[in-house]
C-alpha cells in the first residue's frame, strides 16, 4: 500500500499540521514534500522512518517545518534528502549508507544572512556514511563522524596561504570553501571526496596538510 504523507498529518484549528508518536517501518510514500504554505507550520514529533521508500524520489523539508525527536534510518528517497537551513531540527538523527545517497542542507534564498538561520539544528549524522553538504546553519550542535565528515570554517580558511602550502588552485577543499561563502555561511560540513575520483589521493594529501597546520580539526 502506498501512502500519502499529507494524509498522516492531523490539522489543528489554526491550520498547522502535525504527526506525532509514530513509527513507520518499510512504508512506501508517494513523495515527501514538506513545504508549508501561507505561513502555516508542519511539525513531526517523536517519529521514526525506518527503511521507508519515497517512490517519486522527491524529498524536501522546507522552511516552516519542525522535526523534533525524529529518526531517519535507511531512508530511501533516491539521490538527495533536501533540507532547508530555515527548517527547525531538534534532536534529529539520520542513519544509513546509501539511503539517502546525499544529505543536502542549504539556504532557500541567497539573500539570507547567517544571522537569519534557524538556531535549532540539533542533528546527528555520526552513523551516516553517504555524501554530505551542509551550509547555512550553526554547526555547533551537529554531531558528525570525524572520519567521514569535514568541518570548514571560513575564518580559518581565509588566512591560508595556499601557494606556500603547495595546494592546488583547483583543490577540492577550496571548492568546498567557495560553497560555504556562496551561501553566506560562517562554516560548513562536507563529506570526503569520492575515492573513485581522479584527484582523490591529492585531495587527501591536502587534507593532511590542512590538518597539520590547524586549519581543519583532526
């Protein structure tokens, strides 16, 4: 049986929508487009999505959505789980390898400054090994796997003399820095470059150099 995610919500008198105290196991949803309209809010509280599948491969969690005590485990939504940096994440955990293949958190608008981002991004990705790109949120409450994920802070990177370190102008790490700056962020979290990439070994050597000089935490 295929479910519609909107059918799972209870609607309050003021029009806000809420799902609470649910565990979805091996459930197929048509899509997962959480995008409240007309200043309404959508709240998902104390909910687990375990081995669920999104048939449309469309998964978006946008501004106006609050996730509180939510677990996504092996959440098969196709390539990307898209999350707005303006969504509110409180005690959210994402577990898995290639489901989803990527977690992408970023601002909905390039015009938003860092001070406008939600301060609530309590996210645990320490047991997630897929691709990660996170900008536009405070990273201080994000739990990462330090073997898989790299924290880039703009202030530190802006002081780097790349030439003296012998780091390429096309370095993977410079590209990640540009992504953080493009989203008006102070910091970002990214996964390691793919091991199948032709510049993988160069990128990993550059990572060691950056760690040795204190630009990236070991």
